[in-house]
């Protein structure tokens, strides 16, 4: 089955209690405009997940988390588990974001363990991959994204129902730079081929593959039109409801 598109917002380390007003504005926009042909997800910082879930209850936006620990509970100061995230009724957890790979030295093996922890709780994992500028310049993009990251980060029993792939070139994140449509399509095609090879035709073709990195209302429609792009993972432009809704417009 063709993947259902997803437009997901990653608020990163942004947002305080009063930022719930942006979620309310987004819900108003979703209520009042044509329903998009995609799912909508917002991943605020952990401090806001609970209150966002309450506000979004029954509405057209799901709430997710940005990371989790591999264990269910225990002596891991400062961490939160997928079980805790499920307990507050979030639906998705981002794992392996390049900022966590860089800031916290997360390896693809750890990312796979996190994705498995997400699956054990019955939640969906958004598994992120992406090359640095140096890796792209060296011609290593496909090797890094597919071999070093994707194939090592995905659990053996991943399914389209519980796993979404997000391709986010590190050099495009927060920079205003984006790859050409051809470059996006090339990487997404390689990701799709690897998924089909690993999981077979039917399952491999069912995974949604998101593009992330400087997605804005002005470029979303074009980026989302590339082959094998099934949605977006949006950072900065997801912080303002009007901008995020402008990206969701690509699916109206
Ligand atoms: P920007 O949209 O701010 O470039 O961030 C992309 C990203 O990292 C989303 O996870």
C-alpha cells in the first residue's frame, strides 16, 4: 500500500507553557481548512508533551516525543523511557536525530535499540538519517545514509505501521539550504531500494520516507513532489502555526 504522508514538527529545545497557544492556533487552522491528505504530528520538548496531548485530544494533530531511553525504567538520571511517553499518550518518538547523534554521540546501534524500545510500547519510531556537508562533498552520501545509518538503525521487524524514515541532510538543517529536488529524489530512491531489499516489495514500499532540512511554506510543495518523499520533518517552521500550516498546505 502507498505510504500515508506525514507532516511532523520537531520543536527541539524550544517552547514553554505559553507556547500551547501555537498548538491551539494550529488546531483552529486544521479545523477550519480543508483536511489535508496527510497525518500531522507535533513533537514538543518533553516538558510540554502531557499538556499538548490534552489540548490535541480528539483533534487532527498527534503529539510525539523527540527521544527516549532504551530501557523501560531505572537509574538513568535525566532520561525518559518510551513507556513513560506512551503513558502520557504520545504516539510517535523521534530517534537518531542528527543533533542527538552529534551532541550525545548516539550510534546507529543505539538508535536501533531505541526504535525497538519504541516498538515494544506500541508506538511509532521516526528514524532519522542524514549526511554532513563533508560527507556529501566526499561523495559518501548514499553510503553514510543507507549503509552506515539506515540499515543499522532499523530493527529487523520494523513495519510501515510502526516505523517512519526521515532523511535530513545535516547541512540543510536550520541553514536555509536545501538539496535540489533531484538530490532529494536520488537519496529517497536509495532509501526505498534498501527498504525493499531488506523487507520485500510490499512492506518496503509501505514505509513513509520524510524529508527534513529547511522545509518552509515556500518550498514544501516542490520538495514534497519529489519521488518517494512522503512528508516532511520540520524544525524551525513548525514553531509557528501559520508556517507549519503553510507546509501542510502541500497536501491540500
Ligand atoms: P529545520 O526545519 O529547522 O531545518 O530543522 C529540520 C530538523 O532538524 C527537523 O528534525
